[in-house]
């Protein structure tokens, strides 16, 4: 058998030998997320300009409410959660397929008592996320379902 340096052994559900846990997001000022970890499964060195990350949100946690030019391809891999995309709140379970379009507001939350993990594919070369202005937040919250969902 030939040794393949790129082969990563799967050790337990959504933990991989040699793949370190990273800080979800480094950002100045107040934290915009709660209880989220990040792992880069395929990074820059894997080639072709794509990156595959694994995010895990603890029960009660949430990702940043944000938007940006680049898109996300999301596949849940552990537990249950829900998301906001644009003005839609949707439940998410294992192996669902979610496309987050360009400039759509989005946020992910874990269900109560659930750890929610998902794969997220992005371009390596991508723009930085934008956070809502007070005015944009106001507009988002004019939808009662969205207002009840978002955390920031
Ligand atoms: Mn995003």
C-alpha cells in the first residue's frame, strides 16, 4: 500500500486525526457568535481554489449573522439545528443540502440540547463577511419569525 500524505484518518464522528480545532472567527470588538468551533478539512493546499470546513455549534450556540459576496454550500453532518437564509428560517438535519446565495443574510443555530455540526464549502479567495447595520437589523426584525430567530 502506498502512503498518501493527504489521507486523513477519520477517528470518531466529525473528528479527524491531524485536523486541529480552530477559533471560529477572529474579529475585533464584541463577539458575534457563541460556542462555535471550526476545522479546515481541505484548505488552500488541497488545490483548485476550494476549501471545505467543518463547523460545530454547541447547544444554545450560534454562528455570526452575516452576508458576503461569496456563497456557501452546506451539508449538516451531526445533530440538528436551524438556519436563517435571507428571510427564511429553516430546520436542518443530517445530509440536507443548503445553498447560501451571494449577499444573503445567514446564521446557524443548534437546537436545544443538540450539538449541530455541518460541512461548509467556500472559495479560498473570498470577501470578508459584512455585519448588519442597525438599520439592516431593524429591517430584518420586521419579520417576526426572523426577529425570534436571530442572535447578535
Ligand atoms: Mn458566511
